[in-house]
């Protein structure tokens, strides 16, 4: 099977050249484009989720030899959640090579978080089936990069901590306001403000709303303390 120019460029972006190109094609084929002769990526997504989980669990254990299960679990969840997979997918412009049905394409499927997250897991599984666990592990560690070392180290995230701080003082929960959004659809940049009813506020910028909200909450907690 001969890959298109777009898929060859995608191979370069992820740093893996497929021995079996049909695996790559299947990994980027959404269910809306499946047919009796064209498999979609749902089964690969199922497998990729498990491969990603094993790689991340191993990486976190290796990174922190003393962390308890209670500390590791939220870090693990932050790294394997669909939102994080979608962020990685945007960084490698996975949306540009997705094979979508017309209705899914017209509804903005190339930008949908769930769709991108699922496809990212499918690509991981495709690499695993093509070249084995070590190749998939290398891919994941390379694409997730600093996310692994920078993952939230507190068992509770910053938004939860800020809400508990406000409630302990009889205040309403903080609000999060989108100040701006910039950048292309596949790599957006959000600026979010975390605000308390007292008027206290802090802003942060990141590549996803969740990351920006967490960073803003963390910044506001630092100011309050």
C-alpha cells in the first residue's frame, strides 16, 4: 500500500516509518468512513489506551521512587485522559490526516477533542502492532515529553485546592473566564483568569483550557499564600 504525501509527512512528524502502512491508514480512519472493505480505528483505540496506560504507569514509577499510589493515581489520570491525548494530537496535526465522513467533517470533526483523543490512541496501537512495545513506548515518551516530568505532583489539583480555600473562608467557588484564544485550530493557546468573589485574580496561558485553568488557579493560590 502506498501512502499519500500527507501521511508520509505525518510519519515524519511522529518519528515512525510504518513497515505496514495499512496500520497507519486504519488508525486515522474514523467510524464515519468505515465500510466492508475499510476498517475504522475503534479496535486500535481500545488497544492504544492500554499501551499508553502501561507506558505512563512505568514512567511515573521510574520518575518518583517514593510516591504512594494515592500520589501516582492523579498524575497517571492527567497523562492518559482524552484531553491530554487530544492536546498531543493537535501538536502533531493529527486532525489534518483523519479520514472522516462528510457529516463528521462538516461538524468540525478534525477539531473535536474526543475524536482527536481516540485517534491518538489508535496511532499508538498502530505503532505497537507495527514495531512492538519499545517503539510505541519511545513514541509516547517523545510526544508527551515534558508533560510527564511536569505533571501535577499534588494528589489534589490546583482548582480543587483553590475551591477548598475559598469555601473554608465562606466564599463562593472561583470562576474561570476565558480572556483570549489565539493560534491555529490544531494548536490553540488559551489565556484564562481565575477569579474569586473578593476580586482576587490571576491569569495563565497554556495550550488547553484545562491546563490554563490549572495554572491560573495555581498562580492565584501562590498569591493568596
